[in-house]
């Protein structure tokens, strides 16, 4: 089911007497979610991603804008008539019911022409339980299950009616690291098997990037970038997106463009040309311009004659890779993390380390707007 959001806006009245202006939780959200895709709504706490999900589900009404499921305008429809499946962060299972009864519950509430026979309900329940690999634990109650198993039951309950759209609100937040990894892989497997259009809300960029077909990066109610996870990581539109995506996070420096070169401090780290601002307008290459320079951790190459000199702090061996932790006066990060292959040998007798930089892992951002400046190296 294709989901289209047109100018979707949600405002809440302010509770601050000193600032009576409305709080804008979602600000003119325009997006079409293709049929059968898994889309991750990603951003820090308070960015509006859960509010957007609640608007799509019908739990909240938009201040402005419309919501379409396919060709149908569902903006005014109550949640129960939208054909959605909703999975919450806290599972929301009925503690006195077994796994079987929890999954059956939505089917037992169908009325009129949608009412099903017991045989059909049991068939659908068993099919949903098998899909989440819980068919062997049907007689257990929620307290007898692990957190990951409870979340699987919640997903099965949402899927049992084969909804048009599946909505997942921070479904992995209550799980430990190992269970989060396992359960997110299960969510992706289930979505690919059912091909149900799925919207997944999370603040964890690793979760969103690992399982989503498309990610939507949000901040303060505004959409900053939409795209395939790798495309957004490789081509962030602004400094916020660049800093939000990536583990370890991107290293950010104060820099300068001058004389056809990109400088950090007094070192020219790259020769740059064909500079363009975010609107595509060409910049003068001979113009001196203060900028932010973002370098991904994997963009550093250890080299004795490297262009960038940093003061070595320590070296962390991580098996396959080595993390060189260093500092630089122009760095906006407290420390700089450079991920290099374990085949490299870091001379720990030297106080400084030198790096060449991979141009496609270096980003330039306007100092005022924080929008990305495109360049050729």
C-alpha cells in the first residue's frame, strides 16, 4: 500500500506562558512511501517522528495536510478503519492472556461482514505465530517470555489481520543489545516476506540504516533529508545529517577554503575546484571562505607524508580495525577517531600521526547555513 503525506503538519498549544506560540511537532511533511517498502523515520528525541507515526495511524489528527493510503484519503478515518497494524515500544500485551489469545484478540473483535469463523481465526493466528517463530510457545503468558519474544508476539498480533500498513514505534528500545540485533533482523525478514508497507520509528541510526529501504532524517519537526541509507550517509545535505549518521560519528573541523585549497589550520588537506553551494551556484575558487570540514572516521589513511597532522592520544585495537584517537586544535570534537586497517602499524614512539584523506569521505559545509558545499578534488 502506497502511503502519501501531503503538507502534513501538527501543532500543539504552548504551555509556556512566556512563549505562547504553538509548538510545531511536524512541519509541512511531504512524502510518498512506495508500496512494500520499509521506511525508517529517524531523528533525535523530540524531532517529531513519533508524532508523524501517530498522525498516520489516526491516533492524532493533523493541524494541516492530508494522508492517503493508495487513492483513499484516510485523514478523517478512525484508527480501526485504516487497516493498520501498530506495534508499541512497551509491547502492550495483555498479561492475563496467553500468546495464542493475544494474537487472536484482534480477530475476535471483528464484527459484521468481517467476522471470521473459529477455524479461520485459528489458521490466521497460527500463520502469524509461525511468521515470528512463536508457534511453539502459544500457551505461555507474557511474563514467561523474554523481551524479544514479547516483541515478536506484539508483531504477530499486528500482522494477524494482514494490515495495509505496519507501524512500529521504537519497537527495540526496551531490548538489550543482542536482542535488538536479533529482533531487527526478524523485523526485516518478516517485512520482506509479507511485503507490507512498514514505517519504523527509531532514534538509533544504526537500526534505521541496517533494515530500511529509505530513511527520513528529521529534526525539530522538519525533514532534513530523505533517501536510501547509504546515499544519505555518502551525500549528507547538511552538517546535522552528517553528524547524526555514522558510528563513530564524523569528525568536524574549522576550516578555510583559499587559493584553490581546503585548509585545516595551516595545512592544505585537499586541492578543491568546481565548488557549488546547496542551490548549485558556483563559488569563486579564489575566494577565502571559512567552512566546516567533516571527515568520516574511515576517510583517514595513515601516511608518513600525510597532509593532516594530529597529536596522537592513544591507539585502540578492535581486531579487524584499529582506531587511532588523536586531537587537533581546529577539531570541534573532543577527540578525533580515525579507523584504519589492522594491517597498519602505528608508530607509538611518535607524538604526532599524519594522514592522507580520501576525498569522497571529506565534506565541506557552509559556516553560516551548515548546508553542504559540493566540490571536486
